[in-house]
């Protein structure tokens, strides 16, 4: 997009120089016309995007600059993997490129309409809903203090560190809670009479923001905050402001004992609908005529904040994959939504993959999906085509005018 605008900008300057006083009016009109088109081209590219609200349009891989044979070879890989790992297997697999569904694969136990437990992929959805709550004015910013939303509760172990905890810290997995890890706390947390109260009552171990500590309980507090701020159940809020707009209706969301949708797990969804979240993000929070997320939200929540190795880091309820300039929603047992913005590729996966094997998926995608790209392509949209076409049109008009002057 930027390179095209630079080219067109050079044409604009050249056109200005070509016009004489005699045809200045024509020059001003054409110059203004072209300038307006150039500076609105970015928005026009969104207008011309393929929106899967009613379902994904399909395309052959070759039409989206992908090698179909290379892409299809992943079928045998998954079949062999499932045969070799009886208790660790892939269930559903969907590939989107340039807004088109170009590949999907299912075991005999699932099809495209079956919802699947997506575990912690839920966290990336709850992050999105927090962005929407801010965009809609229910919450002022991520800098609001967590305890302010629970002033009607009596909370244990309150100190200056807990009072300083903000929504930002929840998003960053840096609450400072003495949270021993999901596996260690899961049984007692799930059996508690009030899951929100259980997390709020935890003692503090560090200052908020000091360290990374993966905390599904903190993600659940985000859901509770959304419910407190909006007066709506989180799933109802999601229906009104996200799911209905993206065309997601076939889902189930588990709630805690107080009727609050779990913020860190509990969503069940099809991989086709999981991929819609990736498509919202690949389009910077814009969807079919509407800006759903705040400006710069996508960039803010997908920038690496905690680095683990060259391939994996963590942002704000999203994982990052720095080696591939990508990011992903990750859930236990292999659930994932990978977003490769530069390639305009989204991959959604469900499965029952052991924790030991779960991170192998990225390597598989690099080999079989990114490896199937045949050319580096840009989406041909009105935002690119119109300025270029208009520039040639104006040059053509100028040439005619100058030639007639010579006659």
C-alpha cells in the first residue's frame, strides 16, 4: 500500500508541473480529484475486503498464491500424527488467506459445524471484548484500578500493591497475585462458591507489572469487570457488540457459579468462527463498515511484552511469534488461532494435543502453510487500483491537452 502511494504521489507532483496557467482550472480539478483518492485509498481497501459475516467465501489455493499440493500434504501429516499419538490428535484445521477459505481438514469425529472447546483461546476473545468496552465508553481505559469495580465486595489481603493493580496488569499476566499456576489452583478454584471472590482474595507476591505469571484467574477478572461496567452478562455483551457483527452464533460459553462467563477459558466454537477473530485483527479491528475496536488496540495487544525464546513471547492475552512477525491465540491441548499479518494468513486449529506436544503446531504451519506460499502478494483492492488507474487517466488527459496546444 505505501509503495503504491509513493508512486502515485510522484505522478501528482509531475502533473502539477505540467499544467500551465491556460488550463490551470482543469489541472486543479484533476489534481484535487487524484489527491482525494490517494488519501482515501486506505479506507477503500477495507470497503473492498471480503467479509465472512454470512460465512467464508472459498477459493482455490492457487488463486490466493498458494501451492495446493503442498498445502494438501498436511492431510497425511495429521493422519500420521493422529495414528502415532492415540491420546494426542488434531481435530479441525482451517486456513484463510486474503479473506478466503482455502483449506480445511477434519477428523471423522468432527465437521465444519461442530463446536470445540477452545480453552485459553477464550483469553484473546476476552481481550477483544475489553477493547470494545473501552470503545463503547463503558470503561475509560486499561489504567482503571481493578478494585474500583468491586467496591461492593469485602476483599481479603488488601495492601498498596493490590490497590495499584489495573486492567493493564490483568491483560499483561502481571497482576502480582500469589498465583501458583493453573494446575496447582484449579481444583480449589473451581470448587469455590464464588470464583471471582476467590481470585480477588489471593495475597500479593510482587508489585503489579513486575513479573510475568500466567494467571487464568486474572483473565476471569476481566470478564467480571466487563459485566460490572456494562451491566450485561459478558456473553450477552459479546453477542451485541462482537459475535452478531462477525456472524458468530454457534457457540457455548461456560459460566462460573455466579453466572459470569469465564474469562480465561470456557468458550466452545467452530474453527471457522475462531478464524473470524483473526480476520478482525488482521483488519485492525475494522469489520464491514464499522470500526469495532479502538484505534491502535490491535497493535497494542499484539506487541511482545514478555519474551521466552525466539519463537514465543506474550503480549496482552495474545501470544506472539517474533520469528515470523505473527501472533496467536493459544489454548490448552492445541487450540489455536495463528495470525500472519504480512501474508494475510489465518490458521485456526482444534485438537486434543498433549501439553508436551502442543507447541509443535507452529513448526508444522511454517513447513506446510507458509511453505506453500508461491508469491508475495498484496490484496488487490479499490484502495490500490483506483489511485493507480486514476493517475494514468490524468497523465493521458494532460498528454491530449498538450498535444492539442501544439496543433
